[in-house]
C-alpha cells in the first residue's frame, strides 16, 4: 500500500499591484510548497523569478531524460571499483559526466524530477531493495499502537510541525508524518526520535509524495548521508559539528569571528537549529530543497558551506553590531528571506570554497574534546543526584 501525499492545492503566480509596489507594503503569500510567507513585494518578485528559472532548468533536465533515457544520472555515480575497471578513455568520460552532473545538481533539480532523482542518487532505492517490498507497511502496522518515549515526543511535536500549512497541519498530514517518524524510531532504536526530525520528515513527505519513499529517504539520510551520531540521545554529533563550524568560521571569516566572540555571540545560537533541522525551519522551502539537492548527492559538507555563506553574506552588517540580539536578528532575517537559492549557493560554492578542508579529520579532532566534556557533565550530574538522595 502506497499512501500518496499529493498536495491538495495549486500555487498561482503572484502579481502584486502597482499600489503595492509603490507602497512597498508587507504582503503574505504562498510559496511553491504551500507555506504561507510574509515578505515585501521585492520578495514576491524574486520568488516569481525563481519559478521562471525553475521552468528553464526543467527543460534542461527533461531534455537529458529524453536523449539519455531514464536514470541517466546514475551512469555518473558508478562504484569506484567499476570505474577502475574501465579503459582510460571511458574513465575520462566517467569523470566528465560526474562533473557535469555535479554542476547540474548545484543549479537545481526540477521539482517534478526531485522524487526520482533523490531516491536514486541518495542510495535510498538501493537501501529499500535489500528488504521485502512490504517492509514499510509491515513495520508501521506492527508498531502503530505501541507507546514509547519516542512516540510520546513525536505526538507532542506534531501540532508544532509547520502549523498553518494546508496539508501538513491537518489530521491526514499529522498522521502521515507520525507514521514515518514512529516507523523509523523502531527501525533504529539508537536514534529513536530527536526533535528536528519532524520538520525533516514533513518536507520529505511534501517532495516524495508517498510515505514509503519519504521513510526510505529519512533512513538513508540518517544512516548514510549524515554522520551517525547527529541524533543520538546526547546529540554528540551536533556538538561536534558546532565546534567544527566555529573553527571554519574563524578560518574563513577571521575578522567576523573575532567580532562575534567579542560581543558574546556563539554560533550555536543559530547553527544548532540549522544542522538539526537541515535548514528546513530557517530557509524558504525551495531554497531548502536546493540545499538538499546537493546534500543527497555530495553529502553533509554542503551544510557547512551554506552555514558559512549565511554569515559571509551579512559579514559587513554583522561587524557593525554591538549586541547578541542584533546579530541573531540579522541572521534570522537573512535566512527567512533568502528566496533566491542561487544567491546563497553561489556564495557557498564560489566564495567560501573550503574544499581543501578535511571535515572527517576536523570532526575526529573535536570528537575527543566533546566526548570528554559530555562525560564530565554526566559525572557531575550523577554526583549531584547522589548528594540529593544521601
């Protein structure tokens, strides 16, 4: 059984009036995924321009589908062992195709093709193929009435998951998100459920259209794409990422990093949500999807590129701040109104460019420090409990 999540609405092209343009008033409008957004007329015009760009990119991708056949992009992601066996001329062709695909994905996958491309390129299709066809339905049926700390937290978070959305904030939407999250919490009891995953699962449902495919995308995300300790009980992976990100900001924007330290601004104040929710709560929906296009192909490094780009875009303005609250306001205003994904990703990939940085090595370096701190915190907690009971 494949439960469909086709959205029961259509988003019209927005046409602000002459009066609205002159007055530059704040307007409310729906974005391409049905979220109600508040912005000015410039934001509306940017969103319309983005839709036009999306239509042009659709043509490029569909032309590739027509000329090279379905799943043509999988030819560029053959396993390294297969690539090694190719003749030199074919190996060169493999590299050219891989580079062309990378460039194409960074420019954006058309919304109509996203479900298929994500499912193939991320490894979700391969992961699904290793279990019986009835796996998801059997899992959700078996656990639907079970109660655990994870299911209680999921039920608590559902009403707060994109409130006001025309499908997600309905009984049907809540039920679909719940089945995906509860199912995964039983698939991987080490992760169970962590706040933030509700937003990720909800957006996956909007894109993938079926619960089963959204479930497998969540599985490949947590088991293969991201580091495996991001969503554990002590959030050790998230703590490590925050430290790695702070180091990267110091290297890439030393003047800004020093200024933020001077005013008492810690990057985790904004970046924790970015990394846990994969920007789904912070960026407009299509901008988030563009980040995820790259995430599912290139891996978790894109999260660092984008996080650094947000700070880089507003570097001069942030250098003028004197209070933590002012810096947070600038950052949040920037992310919430980043309606043109190209602006953000151009900075991320062309101006930040820390490709030489070995993120695995950086994480291992910080992991030792974080685990020692968490262990010390746990010992202090246990000591205080003993003193209370004695």
